[in-house]
C-alpha cells in the first residue's frame, strides 16, 4: 500500500510540470497574434469535430430508442395477449405463494409440537 502511494506521488510530481505549462499565458510561442489565431482556429476545428461526433452519436441513440419503442408498441415485446410474460409471471407468483403458505403451515405446526412437520 505504501509503495503504491509513493509511486502515485512520484508520477504526480513528474506529470505536474507538464500540466502547469499546458495553458501558460507567457508561452513564448504564443506571443504573436498570428500564433494565437492559429491556436484559436485549431481549437475551434477540434470543437467542431467533437460536436459533429456527438451529434452523430446522439442521432444513433435516438434512432435506437425509437426502434425500441416501435418494437414494444407493435408486438408487445414478443408476447401474445393470451399468455405471455404477465400470465407466466402470475403463474409463477401463485406457485410461490402456495409454497410459502405450505412452509408457514409446517413451521407453525412444528412450533406447536407436531414434530412430523419439523423434518420438511
């Protein structure tokens, strides 16, 4: 643990000077207005490319959600009205409730002294 912390501190110390110089207002390369204009244009182009990429991604997401909604509305998710997921869930839930009631009855009978129910 101590070695990992020490290694992290060393890496942070090594990386810090590079981060500190990333936006240096006194950078000699940025003293001319032409250099600042080139830098500004490069950043603008990067931002435009990223915005286009995000718009394309969001359009794909929107299309995927529209397809999902259309599929769910048109076919009820692949289940018919006379059965399907809801009926299957209802059957499973009813079976669970019956088994739970039987178990509770056995516990109550065991606790009441009917030891035949204790082995279940």
